[in-house]
């Protein structure tokens, strides 16, 4: 891959799994990040975390449509991921125009407005019927009329396009946790990072005239606590931690919940992997969405991921039960006798949850409705 | 005239030739000087680019081309040429740039807004390093005039409401102010909540003192603000033309500054950015290395002593040798 710097993976990589199936679009994650980091002058338009309704929504508007169109159609060796599919197309680095490090575009101010545009706006795959008329709305494997919420933060990519884009090396990736940061002293507001990030997560501060981006809540991560947007999730769809960067190391460290979900069970997939930056936020794909859309967005692992997700064993269910059980970053998990136990980096138990919740029937005299 | 005098003249004549060549080789005849900083005796017109004092210095038109060595590359920058002139008064030196730019771009308060700018580059040490911002061990001093800083100084530090005058925010949690509230200015917000400013980035500093930023660089991607900002000046746009004046003491006493010495030559280069064309960083119009000279006195000729003496000796002995002998044969 035509990345301008040598491969240098961090010791551990800040990563998260988002279960798209469970997101209710409450935007609590969005507001928690906003009220922690981006409420000052010049940051009014910034949403380092955003939740957009697919297919039409996007922040900035049509960010993915525009780049996918520029990149053009590209192939994987196996669309359905059988036997490990290999991308044979161009990443944004190979597709770079002459004189550029990668393929991209600069969104203008107005594209950052209305971050929740097209919220809850469905599309339909039935051309003869409108969304209200389609009778088989909710049949699986794919709903005829559908939308879903896509929650996005900076992916703290392994090969960040923003870092490659900066003409003066003002962006760096931390060795200890792979968090990617814009040096606020060194940035001169050239905005090449905004132009070339395929996910459009660096943003321009109109008052300080330099660029800013999601900082991975690194002060929290340094204390062993999950990021704000993760901790605040009402629907309990998010689990964040520090995974091993190399797949083989991750597979060898299967007790780490992120390694387990991403590299062992493979139910969580990267966003637009074809861009080539190796993003580190992984998504359990929504079950009711037409597969073609999901292949383009999450790559060829979709079928396998959904197969495993739809038919999970007690261990997988246990790990998923640990989502949002604690704010502490879990380094290890253990499932036994209907309990999921989570341990921090020091090996201390921090949380214990039942996998099958006990069912309790309230005696009639305490009913409040009869 | 006697034979003895004849022989002496002839020997001097023979010796003068090698001296002439050696003199030319060691101290070459004056090369092309692109910018002569003319000496004046008055205080320099630092804030008045259209001052009469500038008529002392004939401007030279310098051609500009694209920067094509390092990414990002813009193959077609807007500005094709710039007029440059310079004056000094033995204490301060000033440069004047003039170029055509149809639009006055002085705003950087918008994701797609870039400013007009122009910069001068000088080597700090002897010699001429790589044009692309110097090289390791051979630093350059870069003075960049910026349109947005000029607007901050002419007006007030431009913030979000400069682009969005109808925006309203009742209060920022981090604003340190008293009612009645107007939209707080950055300068009234606790620095802790203004990351660029708190990190000490001069770009984000709301109090601008000079529109010209003073830098040092040792090659691509190393441009750094100098702790001591020494350059002042002003830029004025009128009817599609920018005129910018840069001024600084000839010798600031800081070894990391380029030093101008009267009578000496120095390389310089010019870069111009057109904000309307989204030019910034390496996407700019640049000149080649130029040669500038700080004029020593009003004597127009350069003094290359060895060459002058050798020339005088040659002419003198030639005259002696060619004179008809006065004695009769």
C-alpha cells in the first residue's frame, strides 16, 4: 500500500465494538462528547461523535457517498468473505491524484450543518411500492423498507490518512494506545487532514484557525476508563478497550473481549475497509439491511458475522452482556456458570453480570395495574 | 625611454595578466543582483507601502512558478509574478512586494477559507541552501505576511461571527464575563477551553501584534515560529493589487536570524499565496533563489581590489610599452 510512512503499530490499540442492532438513536453519546470537549467558541459545528441515519444521512453531508464515488467500484476476491477475502482494488492511497498523498475532498462549512439530516428517513428496495405500502416491511433476511443508525467517532486508524496528509507532521499516533492526535501547537490550519480523512473526523476550529479531532478521551483511557461516548451509551451498544494491534497477537490473547469479538468470533467489522486506513471502530452489522449495502459498508465479513450473531453461544452472549456493565476498560473476561466476569488490566475483577437474567414474578397484591 | 624601463614595464605587464585572472576567479565580476536594497537616510516607511521613499528603489519583476518537489503539489498557482524592491537606512531594512490579486482573501474563519499571504526567505548561514525551505544544518529565516493577521490588526480578531454575523450563542460555559452578555470573544474565554491558544500556538493567539510571522526552517515540514518575533510591516489591498512592506533591523543580534551586512550579497526567495485558489502550505507560487545586496554607499561600482589594481597595471604598462620611444634611433 502506498502509505508514506513505515509501518509502526502501537503496543495496544484503542478500539471499540458497536452493536448497530441495538442502537436507538438517542444521541446520548453525541451529547456526552459535545458537552465534554466541543462546547467552546469555534467548535459550534463540531460533533466528534455523531449518529447518522443511513442510507441518506451523513455528517458532513454525503461524506461516504462522495468518496465512494471518487474511488469508483472496486472488488474483493470474494464478496461473501469465504476463505478470507482479499481486496484487489485501490485504497485511497493508491488512488491518490498526482501531487497528493491520498484521494479525498474538502467539505465546505455548509456541509457540516444539519448533522442529523435525514434522521429516520428510510429507503425502500421495492420500486413498485412506497415505504408505507410495502407489506413485507419487517421480514428477514432484509427489510424492504429500511434505515439504521450509524454511530461514528474517529477510528484512530492504524494507517491514518490524516497523519499521512499533514504536510508538517503535526498529527501523531501514540505508541501506548494508538490514539491519533493533532498537535495543537504545531498545526497551522492547512486542513489537508480534513481533506484526506475518508471518515471526515478532523474538523476546523473557526476561532483558533487550526484543526481538531476526537482525542479518544485519552485522559480517561490513561486511567483505565472508557471514553465518554462509550460510557454514556443508554442502549448499551458499545464496548471500548485496548486490543492487540496485530491479528496474530489478538488471536493469541483471546481473553480480551475486543480481541475475542473482532478476531476470534469475527462478528464486528471495520467501517469501509476498502479505504485502506485500517479503522479501529468495529461494527456488528444490522441484521435487517440488504446485504449489498452491508458489503459495501463493512466488507465481505458480513455474512459470517451475522451468522454467528444470529446463533450465538453462551460465551458470546456473556461477552455481549458485559457491554456497559462498567466504565472501566476490561482487559480480560471469563464466562462461567451463567456469569460474565470482567477484569481490568491489573487482573482485578471489576464487574460480574448474569447472562440469563433471573425472572421474578411479582405477587398479585403488588400489581399496580389490576 | 631606456631599455631598463622598457623591461620593467614588460615584466609588470606579464605579471598583471595572471593577477587579473586570479582576481577574477577569486572575486568574480559582479553577478546579477536581483534586488538592491538602496540606502536612504530617513526613517523607513514601515506602515505605509505607498510612501514616497520607495521611489528610491526601482522594483524588479520576479517570475513565480509552482512548488513541485513535495506533496501536496499545486501545479497551477494563481500569481505569476511579483514586484520586489528594498530600502535600508543602515539600521533597519525594508522590503516591498507588489502583486496582482483580483480578490482580497483575508478570512480564515471558515473550513474552505484560505488567506492571501506572501513570504520572504533568507539563508541564516553563509551560502545558499535548498530552495525548499532550507535543509538540515542550513536553516532559513522566513518572514510570512498573512492576510488574516492583517485583517485582525486592521479590525479586530476575526472569529466565528465574522463569517456568520447572525449566529447567536447565549453563553459559553467557559466564558469569563458579566451580563449583559454578547457573544463572547475568544479573548474572554478561559484559555483552558481554547486548545490552540492554550497550547501556545501563535495562529490561535487572539492578540495579534504584527501581520508578519517570523520563522526558522531546515527543510520541508520543519517550519517553526521563532520565540522572538522580529519583523513588522503592513499589507494593503487596493483595486486588485496587494502591496506589502516587511521591515526589520539589519542585525537583530539573534544568531538564529538572518543578518544583513552593508555591502554584502545574500540570497533571497519569495513565495506568494492566493487564498481564492485555496493556496496554503506548499501549494504556492515561488521564485527561484534571487540575489540581493545591501547597498554600501552611493558609489555604483563594486570594488574588487585585485582586479582593479591588475587592470590599472595592465593599462599603465600597455601605455608605457606602446609609446613611441622618444630617443632617436
